[in-house]
C-alpha cells in the first residue's frame, strides 16, 4: 500500500458527541424528532464532546493515521440569519488541534444528517432556501478551518437520509412521498454543488468530495427483464448521487421515467449548470452490502426497514422497478445486512471505470450486539469482516482502481440512529452504563498490526 494511504475510523457528530444542548448548540432535526417520539437518542451518546482527547489518542495508539468525522451545523450556525456560534467553532478547533498533536489526518464531512431544527421548521430539504443556507455554513467552515483541513466532503449519504426521511419514512422528517423525495434529493445535490463551488472559489487548499452509501447492484439472472430491474435499482440506489456529483448530471433515464408521473419543474436550468460545473475531486464510498434484485411487476411499492435487530423485517419493492432479494447462501446480520465482501471489490472497480476519480472507502463495518462488560471484546467476526473487505479493496487496486483510504465504521461504539446503542460497530468498546469507559476490542489491535504491516497481514484470496 502507498505510504500515504489513509487508515482510520469514522464517526458522525450526532452519533458520538452528545452535549446536545451545550455551549449554545441549537437543536437539530434529530434531537427534536427523537425527543418528541420518545425514542432512544444521542443526547449523551459517546460523550465525545468531552472525551475527544482520549478518543483521538487511542486512534494514534491504534496505529491509525486519519480520523473521519463530521461537523455539526447546529453547533456552528445559530439561526436562519446565519450568525456564527464561536463556541461551536472552538470545539472543532480543539478536535483539529488534537488530531495535529497526534499526527492524525482529519477527513471532514460538513453534513451528516443533523439539520438545524430552525431550518426543518421551514420545510427542511423541501425548502430551496436551505441550499443557500448550506452554502453559507460551508463557507463559514472553510474560512474557520481551511488551514487545518485538506480533505473535505459535502454530504454523507444523500441516498440514505433522503430515501429514509422522505420515501420510507423511518427517519425524520418521516414522509412517505415520492414527489417530496425527488425535491429533497434535488435540493441536496444542488446544495452539494454549491458547497463545491464555494470551496473552489475561495481557493482553499486540499480537495472536496461527497460520501455515498454505496450498494452496487447485482441481478438474480442475466435476462433482459432483470437487467432493466438492475438499471432501475442502480438509479435509485447509486446513480442519482454519484453521476450527479461526479459527472454533473442526473441520470437522464431516471428523470424521464419520473417525469411521466411526477412534477420535475423544480429542476432549474441555471442550477443544473451549477451542478454540471462543480463536480467533486474524489468520491467517498461507504460500503456495508450490495443490492441483489429481480424484476417487480405486480403489487404496490413496499418499503420497510429493520431497526429491531430481528431478522427478516427489511423490504424494498418498488412498483414497476425492482425487488430486492436475499441470497440464501450468504450470512446476514440480525439487522438484515448481507455480508458480501465481493460486492465491495466489484463496486470499486465499477465506480473507478465509470468515474475515474480517486476513491476513499469512507465507512465499512459490521453492527452487532456485544457484551462490553468483559475485559476485552473478542470480536473475531469483525476481524474476519474487515480482513475480507480490505482484501476486496486490495483486489480492486490490483485491477487498477485508485483507492486512497479505508475507514472502519466506527472508531468507537456510538449511537446507531433508530437502532440505539445496542447495535455496536466500534473498534473500541464504550460502556455506556459505566461512565463511558473505553476499552479496545480485539479488532482494534488487529487493525493496528495490519496497518503496521502495511496490509501484509491481510489474508488474501480471489473471490469466485
Ligand atoms: C451509514 C451512516 C452512519 C452509520 C452507518 C451504520 O449509513 O453513514 O451514520 O450509522 O451507516 O448504520 P446503522 O447505524 O443504521 O446501522
């Protein structure tokens, strides 16, 4: 591996910081949604707000050279007028200075889903004004941190928060409405392009990209109907983010299909030009699994998501488009995520062939229930998961893909959105019951050895 390859873990502000109302932070849409619905929340989470020093030191001690995290918009911008909260900036300066102290390269996301509630109250991503507000927030961040950060990304996973928030309805704001989904998707991609534009115009050093929840698509067979279903699935899952961010264009066949049933007049020529002219420098791909599909011709759209950790609750069937199916030969987690490292290899090669941009694997991990009261969590399943996925990355690199980093999700245990803290991903165990005690898991030491061996410790194999 190249000596500049970035090895680290990733987190997100809402999922780890806690301190939800400290130092003049205003509520985010997630704070309000979870409080109002009386659901487990991230009020305290991993208390990274107060324990960042220990957390970043542990990254260094674990052999890592980078940390991917997000900035919280509601910590930094106080209101719709765009006033800046200096205390919010100060917090991230402390994080960045600690990264520097330990020689950890920051890899920073501007938006990991915590929209300020004052914007949600005006319609959130359905309100076009939020695009300009995002641009303002991005500019504030570039100005404040431009000399400390060289790796920026605009959004984390537009597909995931838009589909879940506006189509499936399991995330705030909880809509199940295709027209709203399209408007939110468009506004997010336009806002992302505005963020890229402001970065370039400001002449800041470094590079800017976007992070996508990548689910490469496979079909159950090679028939024409399955191939058509695969294209629908790829457009729904991947292309409206990656084509738009990397090539500057929404997939034309997707827009023409949608235009038959929905109003697409919200797409404006001058804004599409901004999207075309402000494509990203690199792409970040979060990989948990692929999407295996077959045609879905009968019945209505059915979408549901497993937040209970009881197998069999996830469903994705989109009328006339595709049905997501399971491969009975592969293992799945209790949350219905198929373990399929070959999908990462295939997906990386596909993304490289298609976009020819540098790629960072910005999240990869496995979420499980774990007893963290023991002296050390022996998470051999996580070690084997990471081994197989890093092997997939190496195979893709051998075939020419330009991959520059790998981030385990997550650096340490944190709050997992609607799944609460029982679904654990961390390299470091956090005992939420016991004063947030941090204890490295076996995977943390394995990751350290693997990084120190520069990847030599990975057990290599070709996938069938
Ligand atoms: C990604 C998100 C992360 C993280 C991860 C695991 O979609 O970027 O924020 O949560 O998935 O998902 P979950 O916590 O829902 O299991």
